[in-house]
C-alpha cells in the first residue's frame, strides 16, 4: 500500500501547447525534495484528457526515465475509448509503472456500479499483474457511483483492483469505506484543502496538485497527526487551505496551480487549450497574494 503524499504531476508545455519534455527532469528533481511517496501521471493535473494517446505514452516514459525508480509511479489510463485505455494500461505495465488508475468514461451514461465494474474489468485485462486504482472524481467526470457497491462487485471479478483515489469532498463516506475495506484496499484522498479530514477518517495517503510545491507543509500536517498533535495539524492545515483557496480563486485553477510551480522554481508553462493561461495581471496579483500568506517565491 502507498502511504503519504503523492504528487499529481503537471505536464510541462510550451506556450503553444506543445510538450516540453526537457522540463520533466528538473520537475522530477524538484519533486524528489518534497518528501513524497509517489507520482501520479496524466490525471486531471497532468491534463491527460487533453493529450493524445501517443503523447501520454511519451510523457509517462519520460517520467519513468527521470525518476529512475526513486519514487513509485501511478499512471492514469482512463479514456472514453476503452481500446485506448487498454493500450495505455498495457503500455504502463510494460515500462514498469507501479500502478495504473482509471477514471470511468464520462460521455455516455454508465448506469451504476455494475457498468463501471465491467469497464474496470475490461481495462484490467490488459495489465492483469499491475495494481489498479479506481479514480473516483465525480466533480469532473459527473459519474456518481456507490463505491461500496463497486468494491463488492470487484472483489470477485477484478483481483488487480487494489486501491481507490477518492477525490470527493465527503469524508463521512470515506470513513465507512476505510473501516470496511481498508485492510485490502489502498485509499488515497484527493482533496488537498481537506487533507487533515481525509487522513483523520482513515485514508492511507493522498494524491494532490499542491504537493508539487507545498509538499513539506502537508508533510508536517501528517507528522503532527502521526503523534496525535491535533492542534498543530489544524494550524498547518489552515495555512495550507487558506493558500489553496487563494490560488484557485484565479481561474482557471490549473493555470494558477502551474504558475505556483513556476514561483517554486520549475516552469511547466501554461495549460493547453481548452484551458487558458493566466493573464499577466492575474499572475502578478496571485504572486502578491501568496507572498502575503507567507509563501516563499523562489522562481523568477
């Protein structure tokens, strides 16, 4: 099982939207100093939905080379075409990814846990020996499912399903899931601004965008929780949450998050269309706001 913080990595891009492979090495070197437990590639933060299958493979290959076994790698392989998802899953397994994750197709209505289980089963067949995580992020996919029902179905049909990336702001449900399935399912919480809540309910770890640049701050949250120092954990989580709320107040949120990484010393460029870059004025205002909250700007 993965314990601790997993960075949902950004995909470096040039201003014209082309991939900037030469920045993956510097990004990995930066991330290895953040106290992380792994990297999550080509998910929402990595703009996987805006990349071609070939680009996604190239990005994953570049991260695997740059990481060179220093951190576990989880690769998101979800796609509205299940043939493409299977291809991505097989590729991830072949190049040595530690796990794959699958957000469900989200164009045609799926109709509940049984249908999603069939999707997971179909994709898992392409990489049967690689641990599979169900990527539960209904805010973006608009796919609502009873995760409990899904796990019950998967228990007999999908032996490689070993985790859930739970990106839903409902720690009450997560708490019951961890209580009932936590001995065999690795639950990774995916709402950075609520990390403390997710960990207190029993999540084993977390995946998030902001761990790219404030991983050490969140590491201190986890350390305080580990020794039962709730007062310190609350204080640190409040600092992180205020910072995150300020960052995502500049739309689109992914552009402001990528800009925060630039302020931390690694320029991964703007997001690709259909998302837009921050305006010059917004970038200046964001920098002033985060400085006022104590964020140390190290990038130019």
